[in-house]
């Protein structure tokens, strides 16, 4: 389903919306229904697609549509679904239009939608399901409970990946202080980060399906997508074989936009997308790479242009770690205040390094 199609469906059919309430009542009562949201009712009457029935032209209410579903035939609404136009209608789609559905109700719903480009809904009496036909696609509306279950499952998986990504960031910090970062370390952490993003983005369809009742899961979804892409992007900028031209760190994720889900666990593919040709595990593990310093600089919240200038000047993190206040203020766009902010971040990192060194020596 395209976003446009899916969003239009959800405009009418998200849980809690009047039409959805009517449909829920029809299902609860074990009834069926064929509902047609007609954009050009006059024309359809004239050319015989719609054959009356009752002419109602009455405001939409969930209870009314439920009562009308007890009758045979289709219910016709206007395209905004706020008026019930006709009931007990016979729909006559063009006989030449094919349908992949079984059962007259579903076949008619599909054909009418394909013929008119309007939205039709088949509520099955026997199957307890709701099929929505729109823009030559079929969408099954799942019961709320099942959507919640799937949403929770997916977000739990995303949270697990997020945790594992943050654990790996700690590991990367240590490796960066020891200057022993390998290509495989970077590929692995990017794999975790990119998977977190991809899985989280995947729950979007459930969230729009649930609309306003999606609750706290939506907050977690927004939180992950607000924070993780920035971290992932900064790592890409730090370790890509070329100094990428992106200003905002998260924009660099674009280089992975066409990667398939399966390839996100393939460290060779990720390395290749970072510009490194490697063909063995040894190469992956033994190839030492040095960060440019983007990650630490982005964490200072300095404007991206200033960050770029600093990286262009010092080339890599080890050089940057040696920078003095004066070295920093010599960079275009870095005044005294910004130099102090950068030095503050570098000093914190040095302290972490010292602590890490002491811990290693203790062992
Ligand atoms: N062309 C049509 N116009 C209006 N109503 C129709 C049309 N075709 C079927 N229906 C309605 O659908 C009802 C059920 O038809 P049928 O059992 O063949 O469909 P179905 O797709 O198998 O649906 P279900 O899964 O609910 O049994 C009919 O009694 C009628 O009310």
C-alpha cells in the first residue's frame, strides 16, 4: 500500500473513527457489509454502477450503518464518509473487470474500487475480517488487539537492538582511546544501529493504523528515531573512507538507503558501503581505522559548518586530541567560547581514556 493510499484509509478507518466504530459493531454482531465511498454518486446512478435501494442522504452515525448492514446489498457513503447516501443498493461493476477475490461481496468490492478509483470495504460475515480496496490494492484491517501485539513485539526487538548498539558504543569509545578500532568493530556497531532504525521505522504502519490510541509506544518510537540516527550518522562520518560532505550527521545514513534488511547483518556489505574492499574476516579484523572526530564534535552541539571546519583542519581525532586553545581559535568559525566547548569535550574524553587505561593496567 502506498503511503498516500494507506493514509487515506486511515483517515476513515483508524480505531475510534466513526466509520471504524460502525464496522466494529457490524463485526461484533456477526454481520457482513459492503460499503462504497462514492466520489461521484450521481454519475454512478446514471451509468448503473449504483442501482437503488433506498435514498437516505442522512448524516453518518456508527449505529445507523450498523442497522443498515442488517439489510441485503451495499451501503453507499459520500467520499468523506460523513453522509450515508443510499442503502440496500445493488452494485454493478463492469463485467470485464477481473477480480482475484472469492465470494460475491469481495469480488464486487474489488471491481468497484478498481473501476471508480474510490474506496470500498468488504466486511466478511464468515471470515470475521475487513478488506479495504483502494488504488488497486487490498488492505486487511486487523483487530486492535492483534495490531497492539505486533507493535509491542516489534518495538521490543528495536529496544533490544538499541541497547546492544549503546553497549557497542561504549566498546567503541574504549577502542578509540586505545587507537585500536578495527573495520569489523565499526561495521558491527553500524549494523546494530541501522537495524534499530529500520525495525523502528517498520512499526510506523501499526502506529498509523492505531492512530491516537497507540499510546506510549509512539513515544518510544519517536525517541529512538530522534536519537539513534544522529549517533549512527556520526559514526559513518567518522569512518567512511572519504570525508563525506553531509552537514548534519544523520543525513549520511542516506548511503545505506538501498541496503536490504538481510544485508544489514553482513559486515562485508557494510564495510563495502563505507568504501573498504575486504574479502576475509582477518582483513576485517585487522584493518585499523581512525575516526575523523565528527562524533565528539557533534556531541558539543556546535553548528555543522563549524564542525566541518574543525575536521578539515585537524583531519583526525588523534590530532584533534592534541589541539590547544590557540590551535582551535585559529580555525574559521571557532571563537573563544566554541574553543572552550570543544576543549571541554576533549578533556572529558581524555579523562575517560585515563580511567580506561588504569582499569586495563589493574587487570
Ligand atoms: N453486487 C452486489 N451488490 C450489492 N451487494 C452485494 C453484491 N454482491 C454481494 N453483495 C452482498 O454480499 C452478501 C454476501 O455475498 P457472498 O456470500 O457471495 O459474499 P462473500 O464475499 O462470500 O461474503 P462473506 O465473506 O461475508 O460471506 C450478499 O448477501 C449481498 O448482501
